C-alpha cells in the first residue's frame, strides 16, 4: 500500500457538533473521502461545501464505509443512532465521551452485531483538533486489529494513543485525567476567590499561582512511586500531621476572607481522616497515604 492510498482512507462520521465538525474538517483537509450524518441536517451543509458526502440517514452513512467514527453527545445517543442498523463487518470507533462500563458494554453490543469496536477519549477541545502543536490526542482501547488497520486515519485529527484491549480503558484514562484537572481547577478557583476584594489583581496572582502549581506537579510522580511501593513514610518532607495542623490556617483564612471553603474542604478532610485512623502510624506519612481511603 502506498502512502497515497493510506491518506485516501475513506470513513464515515456520525455527529457534527462542535467536536465532530472539527474532526471532519481535518479528515477533509487531509484528503480522506468522508461521509457524514448529523441529526440536525443543517450542520452538514458547510462540510458538504468542503467536500463531504452527506448521508440522508445513519444507516446510509454506516453503509458507505467500513470505518465508522461516532462523536455524539453521550452513549445513549450512540445507542439510539445505531439502533437497528446492520453493523456486520464494520469497524466502529466511538469517540463519544462515556464511562469505562459504557465503553465495555458498547464493545460487547457492537461485537454481538458483527462489528469490531474501539472506544476513544478525546483529550483536547475542538480548537486543538488538527493543530499538531496543541498537544491534543485521543486515547483508544478495544480491538488492536481495528486500531492498527485504521491508525493512519485515526491520527489525522490529533495524536492517537492505544491504551490496551480492554474497551473500558480509554474512558478510564480520559476520566482520570479530567478528574485530576477538575481538582486543579477547584484549587485555582479557591485561590482567586481569596484575593477578591483585596488590592491584589488576579493578574498579579496568576504567574505566582502558575509557577507554584508547576513546582507542585512533582506530586503526580511521587504518588505513583508511593502507591507502587506501598511506602508512605520514607523520605517524607511535608508530613501528614503538619499538613493537618496547617489545614486549620487554610480554613480560618477562607473564613476571614469571607470565602466558602467548599472546594478545598474535601481534601483537607481526607487528610484529617487518615491521620485520625492511626495518629501514631500515620503522622509521619506523605499525604499520598490518604488516597487509600477513597476506594469503596
Ligand atoms: P455538541 O453538543 O456540540 O454536539 C453533540 C452532538 O451529538 C450533535 O451532533 C448532536 O446532534 C448529537 N446528538 C445529541 N443527542 C443526540 C441524539 N439523541 N441522537 C442523535 N444525535 C444526537 O457536543 P461536542 O461535539 O462538543 O461533543 C461531542 C462529544 O465529544 C461528546 O461526547 C463530548 O464529551 C466529546 N468531547 C467534546 C469536547 C469539547 O471540548 N467540545 C472535548 C472532548 C470530548 P444535533 O446537532 O442534532 O443536536
């Protein structure tokens, strides 16, 4: 197969919301024959002008190509759009955001209908799609054979990372990264609320906060090392007892500033519970030990 035939890999895309439209444009720009369908047909008009073939129904779109990419709102919309359609011999790549269990159920559902299946989790916004320097990529998991067959097309919109044959793992990596992100957003939001009404401009705090969070990024690797070894005490530089004592200062400062502590209280409370469970054994621990309280 020549490079030329690889770049002409035809595919179907179901779903032309903000993300689907961004994906579509990259495949069209790269010369891939693209068939699209969207529930609200008007959203396909601009893409038709750019060279996409517009299918009149999901069944027609699926029938057009072996590779069928889905980028719909949620897993329920995937089920309703594909309901009753012949999927025999199709390669489904579902870039719709979902949970790990939804990914596994959808894979079994697709395989029972004669299709191969890969679930995907998009790490990027529509503006980052098709921009190599943006750092956007997509987690994929499920059928390795499908991924290898279509890798060239799948990596057109953004980097394509295969994270295993368990179809739930793309969503799990996606949700793990997003969960970390929201925790970060929570702390940043609290920090800005603290200075509101003071003679400190948000732009004055911004570079300091950014630099500090970068320095504290070491926690990611530190946590992985300690969770792997099970050793929460060797080489600790900021012990749990000190941090629990210090959390009172954080809460009193929030009170003084008239700021709700709702965004930071859960983590402070987790540290307190870890210490309270065994003050002697846990006082000298790293805060990573508190993670062990989360698994139900
Ligand atoms: P939009 O809200 O812009 O688009 C949603 C799409 O789903 C539209 O094509 C919509 O059709 C379609 N849809 C919704 N419900 C149904 C239904 N019941 N039957 C048929 N079609 C339906 O969302 P995005 O395009 O931004 O997101 C799409 C997916 O990509 C989501 O799973 C999202 O989590 C994921 N994603 C989005 C990111 C982003 O920043 N936007 C980032 C990473 C992932 P219609 O046009 O007719 O309403």
